[in-house]
C-alpha cells in the first residue's frame, strides 16, 4: 500500500497543500505540514497538492 508523506526537511511551510486539501494536510506547531488523514481527498486533489508544493516535499512512498 502506498502512503502519502511530507518531507519535513524540504517543507518551507508555504501552506499551499493545506489550501488545496485541508482535509489531508495540516500545519503543525513546527510550522511545517504533515499528513493529517490519508485518503481523505480524491486522487486528483492530492495530485494537485503534490504538484503545487514549491519545494516538492510531498510524495507517495510504498509501505
Ligand atoms: S506545499 Fe509543500 S512547502 Fe508548502 S506547506 Fe505543503 S509540503 Fe510544505
């Protein structure tokens, strides 16, 4: 199964992903995004967030 992850070393806290898919991404107290809930948005929305991230911090990993 694949899992959506945010690379905190890359994330600059632009909040772009949160604006696109607030049901999936959330900014934590460190000012960086993380995945709040997996599979809570349709595939197209998640792909849009992945593409919109300015530093390509969001990706899928195989578990
Ligand atoms: S769009 Fe990218 S850089 Fe911006 S908060 Fe989301 S993961 Fe971080």
